[in-house]
C-alpha cells in the first residue's frame, strides 16, 4: 500500500519535471465519441460546477439523466503543488463500489466504468431530490437539518471503512498533510511545532482509510437533510479523526465569510458533533487543531468559491490563529470563537 511516501523540501529550479501528457478525452466532444464507440447511446450535455481535478458532465443515456466523470492528470502549477495522477479516479470508483451495499452511507450508483480511460458513468442523485450542499451555502440558505445526518454519516463511514481490507491508494498521509498544512507552516515560519504535531498525528494514525475531501462541494442533501457523498479519489490511509473537523471547518469558513449567520453556524456545529459522538468518540484538542489547520488552508480561497475580499480572508486568518495562539482545547471554546472573531 502507498502509506509511506516521504517528501523532499521544495527547492527552486529552472528545469520543469516532465509529466505525462493529457489525453484528447479531456475535450467533451472526444469523450462523447469514445463512449459512443463503446456502444453507449449517450449525449454529453453541460459541464457541471466543481470538478477541480476531474471533468464532470450532465449526460443522457437512452433518455435517462446520468453524470459522466472523466479524470486527466493534474500537473502542478507552482512548486508547492503535487502532480495528481488520473489513477485517483480508480480509487474513487473503488470506494463507490465498496459503499454500494452499505445500509448507512449513500453514494451514487455506478452504471458503467471504464478504467482504461478513467471514466465513470453514474447515477444523477439530483433526480432523487438531492442538491449540492455548497450551492445552498453560497446562496445563504444552509439547511440546518443536514447537520445531524452528515455527522452521523461521517461517523458511520469511519466505522464501516475500518472493516475494509487494505488496498493501494494514489496518495498517502504524508502527501496529504504536507499539502493541507502548507499555510500552517507559513503562518509560523520560526516555530513549526503546531504543524509537526499534526503531521505526526496524521501520519502515525494511518491504519485506517480517511476521506480528506469530505466538504460541502462533495456532499448532496435533500429536503429531509439526508446526505449523499461523492468524490473519493484523493482518499488514502490516514487519521480518521480529521474527517469531521475537516467538514465543519467549511461551515466555519462560510460563516466568517458572511454566508452563514454565526448563531446558525454554532448550532450546526453542535448538532453535527452531537450526532457524530453518538457513534464515534471525539478528541476535542485534536479536533480543534485539525479544524483550525483546514481554515488556514482555505483562508485565501483555495479551491473554494466565495472567499475573495480582504475582510473575508482576514477573518479566516484571525479565527485560525486565535485557535492556535490562545491554545483552544475544547469544542465549546472553539464554537464560541466563531462570534468573537
């Protein structure tokens, strides 16, 4: 398994590494033709929002709405970024298949899977009344009913995945914490104790599978608050304690950016945490540390929409640094901090 990838320090270079080239299937019309050649009566329609590392499309097969997901290699655009292989797509589809029979975790059903061209055709959960949680948030309409469902589902996901037999992943805990802890390292250039502590915890607790991309762009909810999870390509073996604070960090982010009222965000965090705790324990100190690290990681708007202004970015930095500098060690303290910053 890909558990122990160690990293060299970033250093300036004038020679760019040679990365695998993208295929022509990254173009919508070429992908459609290729799938038609394989016997599918398919028409690919619109490109959907999101999909930073993959192309995701609306499509019609035999009059039925589906979603087509195709992945190409992602080449780093600066020295702090990683090359992300399109093989991440294979990990995503494996997790979807593992969760297919789950009684507790809902994911889209896979109709067709073509590993040689890293393409999956799956259920469009919007046909069942689900909408992307991130869309609700940026429209300032956070569904509070989803808090308990997501907390419970994340806990059950952690619990169920501990029964899985080990398998290879495209990334490792070392890579993941290096990427997600970059802004934390920059925030404390003369003292790396915060990052080194979290790196040690994240890497040493790598006996189980972890989903580091469990955020509102990868969750669909319906009017009852039920949740469907998507996009597991960057998952790996790491610290499962990261999953809940990683998700809730985005509720904090959007509250501090003005999309969720502080009182609503506080209520949402408490409901989600309480639901999670009914199934899995929570270490409060590590929860606070991981959540603050993720807020810093996104504080300048990396890979998320709606964080653009100076005021928004400063609010996020102030919140995260307050957690670290004031040694916030309990969840009630952290929740109160949302209305203090």
